[in-house]
C-alpha cells in the first residue's frame, strides 16, 4: 500500500479583485507490486493539464470589453430605432409632397427643389450609416434606402420638366397679377391716391396677400425682412431689398438689392451687400431709405446706417432703448428696434424700461442721422406681433389665429391720440417676421416664414 500526498491549487476570480490561490490536501491510496529488482512499484494517473491562470485573466478582460461593446451597440440600435421612426415619417411626408407635385396638385412656382434635395440627402446619409452599422442584410434599412433613391429620381425628373422655363412663366404670371391689382386700384377712385401723398383719410383696409416667392437665400432662411426703397438714389429707378437673417434668426449680414420687380422675381440681384464683421445687424427690424440701410447694430443700443454705394457706416446711440431681445415683438426674437419708412422719412419703434415695455416711436432726421422727436404710447410692445407707419400714424398688429392677423391699434404722432381699429390681414404662414410699408407703391411688404408677401393698402377718401 502506498500513500501519496498531492497539493492541488484552486484559483478564484472575481471582477475587480486580485487572483486568490487556495491549497487543498489530497491523499491517494494505491496498491503496488515488486519489480525484478525488489523495488515497490505503483502507478497513478494525475490530471494532464495545469490550471491556465493567464488564460483565465485574458478571458475576464475580454468578457468585460465584450460587455461594454454590447451595451454601446445596444445604445446605437436604440438610437437608430428612434431615427428610423422619425425618418420614416419624414419619408412619408416627402413622398406625399412629391406626389402632390408629380400629379399636378401644386403650382410649380411653389416648388423648392433645393429643400427636397437637402431632405433627401439627410435621409440618405442616415440610411448609409445604418447600412454600415447594421449590415446590408437588414431588410427594413434596404427598403428605406430604395424608397429614398426612388424619391430622388422622381425629383430629378420633375426638375427636368422646367426646361421650357415653366418657373419663369409663373413669375411672369405673378407680374401680371401685380399689374392686375394696380389696375384695380386705378379703376376704383376710393383706392386711388397719389404715391407719396397723405391726401387721404387714413387706412381703410388691405388687400388679400400676394405671395411673390421665397427669399433669394432659400426657404431655410425663415427670418428676415424685405421691402422697396421709396426714395432711391437719383441714378436708380427702383430698388427692392431683401435681407434674410442667418439661420439663428438673429444676425443680419447679407442684403440683396434688385433693380426692378422683374429682377426680383428672377433672383437677378444688382448687388449683394455683405456687412463687415463688427457691423452686423440684430434682428429683422431693418429698412432702406434714400440708398441707405437702417438697422439695430448687433447686440447694442446703437442704431446703424450704411450707404449701399459707399459702404460708409454711421452709428448713433439710442441709450434708453431695450436691446438683446428685451422688448421684441410677440413670436419674433431680437426685433427690439423696428425701423419703418413712411411719406415723411424714417422712424424707429422700440420700448424702454422707463416706458415699462410700452411702444416708443421716434422720428429720425435722415439728413443729420439724429432723433428729432419721440412719442410714448400705452401699448405694450411684446403684446404686438409687428408694426408699420403710414403718414405719421403708427399701426400695430396682433395674431388672431395661425392664418389671420388684426391691425388693432393706432397712434397718430400729429395729434398724440391713440385708439383701437379692426382691419384683418390674411397670412399664409403663422409667424410674421417683419412688416414694412412703402409709400412708393402703397404696399405692405411682409416676410412670412421665408416667403415674400405683399398687400395693397386701401385708404379712406379725404
């Protein structure tokens, strides 16, 4: 009988702990025999493998990494799941839009192929990311990819239909529509008053809106302002100006100038003004008068004036005025100062702490660039959606619904009297970013979510 003592080592691993080694005693009893030399011989079979400590450590580390990777991929899948749901809805909406265009249920002048391209590119980029992450075998992703490709092909085909200048024809129709409205004014003595004259009894009504087109920078530039210079430089017959803000809805940097209404419709600008860094404007309260731009200098209580031919910049402090979105209009940010033009020149509408946020209107001397006189009203400015001035009378608007505004308030600077009125304005989109009057043609110029819209102003008889 032979007794054999063996030391067996047990290794215990747990996450974040060192390796612990334990020793156990194991005794084997085995019957032996004598060999030819008289020695005792016995045999025992021991395990052939030694415990793989290093391999166990490697497996533990790999397990942790695999667990982390799994959670990361799970988060990606959840994110992509939400994105797929969102873009599936966008694809549905886009399909409906293209369907309306394809089957002729929308005017071709309303097509914004650039916007469609951007939306298609966004969705195509997402699907390509999904294909890379989830593999090309995912049937839902592949179906989305094919549908997006089909939509892209249809839009390209629809663009080719404009080879016969359909869009140019539509713009000509807009011109004819404008001439028709002008003829209506001429035919109706109640509507007919000399341009630039205050020989009438005040505002009576406004016409239905005429959507001219999207602004020259594109439909994604939803904030801005536009109008017509009533007193352009002597060497310029007409000047239409369009000033879309940056996509943040605040910074004024670019202003497009157009030498005629036809040039405006064809996006054929005579020049594009780019304000120098440090000369940027704040908000959509800009106007243009006698070849100069008037606007609120960026993030300040200063008013700026820039001559569009010489680029000469002038600044004047309006120290009492609220700024930096303190007293902007309802629904529009950073329009603390709103510059307007009427038959007598330039005005600026704002509010002060002293007026407790009520509208203040100041007349600007356009020769010396100084404030001539100031009036304080009892109308709270943030309760107003926008305002304009005709013949020294301030008119303010408010929203009644997503499709209708009301001119509800007036203040006459000649008499100092204020009062309530009720004149309805139809609008195509919800928010009015700016509203400007031009005595050159008795029109209101509205910037409505990136679209240029005009209204004929109708006056009372004298």
